[in-house]
């Protein structure tokens, strides 16, 4: 006959085993990234003309190296106007005074600063090599219907490209498929590709996925077809670019059509 103590011991073991098994599956890659980002406190700072990474970091009280790492910025001297920087632990967007020369209201730098700036300029060959690393548009002939940034009071983490249902969706760059299936609420059928470095691209609302998790894809390879699965009012591709899980403006990474 089983004693009450033995019954209690068996129940405890079953409970522990159940918890262990339930955690083995984990969560989808994208869902883990999304939950991490939603828990992060901070704001997007829109870069305006004349602002530098150093001035922005100083205005928010953030270490400039940390800001550079979080936003995946290799060269601080090439900060594009309109770029949205993720500022961790900030609760509001603050004013940053322009400090770049040739900006109205900014005095010219001394000669030594000019010489330093000239050394930072990239050569033609370096610019050409950098251009090759930029991503290609995932939809040929598509129409940009929604941009990156604040939309209807919330952050739109990518861009929307409208096209007919069934239009091919192509990999913006070569990499490994990390997720292929139904994504979080609203995204419908989606694909996530991990590229060399810390770059990741997301393709959502597909009518059909043509590649599976673990597949190696090439730049320009057809990976899905346009649809309107999930929360979508019409057929289009929701396209995201992320660097270390932080959403970036895809237009800063895509080559001109």
C-alpha cells in the first residue's frame, strides 16, 4: 500500500518533470526577440542635420561606445539624417544641439579637426565595397505603402511593400533561415533570415513560405509569396531589418531601386 508520503513524493517528481518538458520547446526565435525588445526601456531619437553621435550620447547621458554598439554603427562620422537611434533607458526624446560644421548656427572647427575629419572619409573603393554589402529589395516592382517609425501612436518596426497576391518575395541577402511558419499575433506566415554579422531580416504576411528553418538561402532567392495572412488589410510584405534584436529603418540598408 502506498503511503501519503510516497504519494506526495511522486506528485513532486511529476510536477518537476512537467515543468522541465514544458520548457524544452522554448519559444520561436522571433517571439523571443520581440519579447526582449518589448521589455527594453528606451526611445527612438530621430537624427537631425548637424547632430553627432557624441552629442546625442551626451544629451541622453549614455556612453557613446554603448550607443554605437547597440545601434550597430561602424563609423560614427557617417550618421545619416533621418536615422532613428535606439536610446536605452530614456523616457522621452530630448533636444540635441547641432555641432557639425556648415550647419546654421555652428562655428567652424579648428584646422586640426578638419584634418581628423578628412582621415575619416572613405575612399571610392571602400564606398563601393560598402554598397555591395547593402541589402536588395525583397519585392520587385512593389510599392512602399508604409514607412518605418511611429504609426498611429505605436512603433512600426519595418516597412510595408504592397504588391499583388502571389508576387515572389526574395531574400534581401544571403543567410540562414532561423524561422519559417506562423509568427506572433498579427504577423501571419513569416520568415526570419540571419545574415553574417548581427543582421536579421523579417518577411511577414506571406501567403506561402517556400523555405524551411535551417535552409541556406542566397541573395535574391525566392523564399515566399506575397499574401495578407495575419493582421493585414490587403496583400503586402511587412519587411524588417534588425541589428542585435533592435529594429532598424530598412531604407537605410536597402539599395536604391
